[in-house]
């Protein structure tokens, strides 16, 4: 039974959860989205959302399904309004910026999860928008820390990046937010690039991320390329290397032959509109100017580090296309079972097979060892 005191908060947005915790009000959280994972303790809260379709496919498959659902009006996410009711939530945090990337306020309304609740709909598209969202959450919940203090802390971190990179040569950077099709990161990314003494290699039209052709990338020939797909963690991002390597002219790009391509955790750091923007600015300083090394191995890896994973991805795809049950690992010489074979076998053996399709977190040893070493 609900008692008087702090409002009970359900956050349907990972950045919303992080804002609540940054404000020192984590104790108010009673529910979360399926994507909320930081701080780690929030995983113990009941998830009130889930994707409406399988998001484990390739970038192209995910994009095709998203477009199909947009045409038909089918949801991207399911919101558990009954669970939100049982949790007796007073405040519901969602967003209005993108109908694809995370649960929107309209998703919550259609499911009936907004009834009788204070819905805080975050709208961030710029740094100032993120600061305003932090203030909006601060107004909705009592907090130990002032929203203004949190904002000031983020501004100070970004200013510190600006000062640390001011004497470096300005570099042209292409940040890819998706790979099939190619999307160039917009929103707050150009501002963070500017703070890290860099500029977008490809101009983004309007406030949102925008689609680009591969020829645009070839013509721009950026000094630095960062691959950070929206919703992909670092290991999932590394799998995109194989597809990029197959594009004509990849090896001729300045960023490739000069060793300035990075693969980054887009989900936790590059596409999240909350307190992690301070981290993002510092990561950009690391990648673009080699200022600092705090995030290497956790948030990003160099292209050379993910090439073994890309080779494995290509070999696995070729084996599946040929109907083969195994392929030979290029490093160990061992025979590796394909996902198609494991799927036909019909069960998970629990041994962490590399391509297990049954929910096991299969090992990607070359990448995992590099992350530990880093």
C-alpha cells in the first residue's frame, strides 16, 4: 500500500533512470525500462517495457522491421500498464524525441500506463535540452542534489575537455549512429565534437541524425571515424566491422589507413541523453586526440582490436550461406559450430558456444581478451 512521502517513480527511459540517480533520488525508483542497466543495482527493479520485435538481427533487418512498423502503426515497444499500476507509480518518465530509439510518452498513453500520473516527457535534442530535462526531472521528484548542481557538473566536465584539447589540431570526425543504412550522428553530437576540438566531417541537416550514402563518407574522407550504433553495446558494435569492411573503398579511407577508426558503445555512451554526456565528451577526447585513457576497452576499441571479430563474423556468415555446420577458427584452428547448426540441434548445451542462438552469451574471445587487457 502506498504511503505518504517521496513519489514512486517508474522510468521508461535509460537516461531518465540515470538522471534520477544523479539527483540522488534512486530510492524513489520502483520500476524501469528493459534498457535500464546503470547503476547496476537498477537491474533488480521490475522491467515495465520490452521490445515488440526481435532486436538480435542484423542492422539491416532491424531497420527494415522498424520501417515496416512505422508504416503499419505497430508499436516498437510494449508497455506493461498493469505492472505500472501494481507498482503504484506517481511519476512516469518517458521521452518525445524519437519514436524508434526508446519508449515514448505516446507509447505509455496508448498502453494506459499514464493514467493519473505525472508524466515527465524528456525532449532532449541538444546539450541545453538535456540540461532542461535534468531540471524537469528535478522538479518532479525531491532530490538530494540540486538539478542545477548536476548541470553545472556536466558543464564543468565538458569545459575541461575543451581546455584539454584546445592546443590540438582540429580534426574532421564522422560519427556513425547506424550502419545499414548509414546514419550520421546529429542531436547533441556536433556540440560535443566542438568541445573536443573537432568538427563533423559530414554536415547533418536539422537537429536529428540523418541518413547518408557511403559515397558521402568516401567524399568526406574523415580524419577520424567512430562507429557507435544506437542501442548497441561494444561487443555488438564490433560485429558491424565486417559489413563496413565489405564496402568499396573502405581500405582507402584516410581514417582506416592511418589507424583512426574506433568502435564504441553507442547504447551506454553515445546515444543517451543524460549524465553520460560528460563521459561522451571525454571519450571523444580520447579517440580524437589521445587525451586520457580512462574509457578505452570499456567504452571503445580501436579498429585493429576488432578485426579478429570481423574475420570471425565473415567466416561464420560464409559457412551459414554454404550450409556448412562448422568453420575453422582463424586463431586456434578449432572447429566452431555455426548458429544454423546449433539452431537445428534445438537446445543449449550451456558451454558458451560462440554462436549460440538459444540465449547463451557466446564467447567472442579475441574481443573479450582485448577488453580485459585494455
